[in-house]
C-alpha cells in the first residue's frame, strides 16, 4: 500500500467528473463534494452521455478534460436483476468502465477512482473478507457476470498503474443504501425493496409481507453518505495498486433487517418467507481494516440510516 499527495482536498476548483451522479452513490458523492466546496463538478446524465458509447465518451473527455474522475456509473441491481439480466450486467459494465478508464487516462486525468462491489469475492471467502481473497475461489452464481466485470475494472486500474504509472485506484463497497436508491419492487436491492413493500403494506392495511429467501443470509450495510466520505478520503489519501474494501464492519441477517424495517416503517402484520427465491451468498462481511488503518471510519448506524432513509422515501418517493 502506498500513499501519495493527490492534492484533492485543497484544490476545490479542480474539474471532477462524477459519472452516474443521479444514482445512489453518485448523488451522495456530489452532495459531499458540494459540502466540501468543490466548484467545478462535471456532470452528465445518461441521456446527455451514454457511457457505453466509446466514441461519445472519447469526445466528451477530449472536450472537458476532467482532472479527477470517479466511476459511479454502472448497471446496478439486486439479486433478481443480476440473475435475470446476466448479459446486460457483464456487457454494460465492461463497456462503461473500459470507456471511462481509458478515456480518462488518455486525456490526462490526474487520478481516477473505480467503484466495484463486495460481490467480487468468492462465494465462500474467509470472513471477514480480506482484499487478497480476490480470485481465490468460485463466485456466487447469481451475480458472477457483474462480478467478472467489476474484477476486470480492478485489473484495468492496476494494469494502467503498472504500465503507465497512472494513479487509478479501486474501492469495493459493501451493500449500500440511502437517498436516491432504486426502489423498484423486483430489480432493487433488499433494503429499498423491503422499505417499499412494508410501506405499501402499511398504507394498504395488508396482513402480511413476503420476504425473499430464508432470512438466514448475512449482509453488511453501509449508508451511502459514509461511502461518499470514504470516496473523498481515498481520493485524498490513497494511491496504491491494491483495491480497498469499504464496509461498516457490522452485519445483520436478512431476517433481522426485515424486523428492523418493519419497526421503522410501522407495519404491524406478519412476515412470510418465500424460500423459492435465491438467498445468494450466505455471508459477505468485508475486512475493511486497511482503509481503517489509513484513518477512515464509518459514522452512520444501521438504525439511524434506516430512519433517515425512510424519511427521505416519504418526502421524495411516496406520501
Ligand atoms: N447500490 C449498492 O448497494 C452498491 C453499489 N456499488 C457500486 O456503486 C456504483 C454506483 O451504484 P449505485 O449508485 O447504487 O447505482 P444506481 O443505479 O443508483 O446509479 C447508477 C448510475 O449510473 C448511470 N448509468 C447507468 N448506465 C449508464 C450509461 N450507459 N451511461 C451513463 N450513465 C449510466 C445511471 O443512470 P440512469 O439511471 O439514467 O441509467 C445512474 O445514474 C456502481 O459501480 C456499483 O457497482 C457497490 C456496492 C454496493
Ligand atoms: C450489492 C450486491 O447486491 C447483490 O447481491 P445481494 O447482496 O445478494 O443483494 P440483494 O440486496 O438483492 O439481496 C440480499 C438478500 O436479501 C434477500 N431478499 C429478501 N427480500 C428481498 C427483496 O425483496 N429484494 C431483494 N433484492 N432481496 C431480497 C435476498 O434473497 C438475498 O438473500 C448482487 O446482485 C450484487 O449486485 C452486489 O454487489
């Protein structure tokens, strides 16, 4: 692990391209950078710039010349979406990240941060999962296509660093949640899916809510504001070939998550488990001690994060 002064914090007029800035992660990074006083963010919606289109991405980078690049645009979804659209998850992610990383390098960006996911690790990795568990065993089948794309992104950053001496780094977040999440009933991740389902059940006076799988898988959740803080921290403090895990260090079973969600939303009926739906990885707690050793710690507890996210949901998604 190395460290290098990227002069990020002190250079508030820097041109920073945050790709995917309307998504869960990108919007949190924009909030964070704006709070810190960054004045020159470069932002493009998917409609304005389709990052899968190589020539459009090349033209965009040639004309805007971002100095710092954060790759938070991706094809993202929960267990059902990953399992149902494997071609989209591998192809779109490989296209976006390859176009952005290569164009950023060719157009003189000083530093790039690529975001992967904890699903890059083997299904039965040692727990908590250290960074060097990468490529030591078979992947979880429900998201292997997405995982392969993300692994390719890590390797691309490493290859450009080795061959070109270019400051490309990668961060691997655990399961995230917060404002601007995707609340789609089937294609979203578990936390927003359950928030919506419990809310609708409460409003409709339903007696029960169906939750997928057995409830036994363990997941580590991190509020997206903590992730945004970690992203800025890594842009400032980290420069190295190895990817860094970004987690909360706290895990809960899906059953515990569902019980907490039920309480936060105020649903008073029963939970029904649909064991025909996949559980996915049994456990994926990451070892985030390398990032902690550099001085970063998460701040938002799951309980506070759920309360805040439900407040946001009521104000922005459903009344
Ligand atoms: N959510 C999570 O739990 C986790 C997320 N991550 C990683 O964080 C990153 C961001 O995820 P998250 O914010 O949750 O995802 P979102 O789906 O909320 O946001 C993704 C963003 O990327 C944009 N995008 C997608 N395709 C294209 C494209 N072809 N051209 C331009 N923009 C595009 C989307 O725009 P539009 O909606 O208009 O298509 C959207 O704004 C991803 O790399 C993901 O792997 C890692 C671990 C966990
Ligand atoms: C971030 C991560 O996200 C994905 O992996 P995952 O952690 O398995 O994601 P998930 O949030 O969709 O599910 C977590 C658990 O929760 C259970 N579950 C219960 N009820 C619902 C439910 O209603 N919806 C969903 N989605 N899951 C449910 C579900 O059966 C599973 O046991 C990857 O595809 C990959 O993209 C990735 O990197």
